[in-house]
C-alpha cells in the first residue's frame, strides 16, 4: 500500500513538472512583440515620408495592393491619394505630418493603429498648424506590415 501511494505521488509530481515545463515553453499571445508594434508605427511614418516626397514607389512598399483611404470626405485608392498630394505640392503647399501618441493593437496578422497626426500646412499665406485624428488597419504579408485601410479626420481649430 505504501509503495502504491509513493508511486502515485511520484507520478503526480512528475506530471505536475511536465505541465509546468510545457506552460513555460508555450508562447503567450497576450502581448505582441514590441518589434511588431514598432514596425506598424514605422509603416505609417514611411507612408508620410513617401507622401512628402511624392514617392509612389516608396508608398507602395507599405501600402497593400488593395489599399484605400477615407480622407477629405472621399474614398481614395493609393494612387489617387498620392496624386492628390502631388497636386497640392505642385500648387505650392508644403505638408508636415507627425505620428504622435500611437496606440497599436495586434491580433495575429492584423493590426490597427490610432494616433494624432500633429503637423502643418504651408502655402503662400503662411504656415498653419493642424492636427488630424487618424487610424489604419494593417495586414502582415511575408513578414512586413502593409497598410490596407487609412482614415483621417481633421481636428477643428480651437
């Protein structure tokens, strides 16, 4: 009887050790790695660098092929959005965009980001500081985060 109890105790102890060991080896999905969050923010910043320089090729490195945006009360494809910005540049406008206070949420190969874009628009009349509330949905494709949807709403001046 004592031998059976001792064997059962050893078996239970070993089973508990295996369960604890396996739980330590199982990855946690509660929080995404900081690198993914950083890469989502970097994709948004790259979009603005591309737009600043009218660089459609650079824009396409972070935009998904089926990218679209809601901006200025309209829906735009990536090419149409870049053309709009290029036209504004040709008319003498200079934009400064900055991703501030980003909040990134990741669920597998899908991420969404919200942030305040604090920047300015300069034209012949001067420089006006502006802010936009923005959000985007990104999809991870072959290890890279690509912007699938982008939305921008201008914050009214106080």
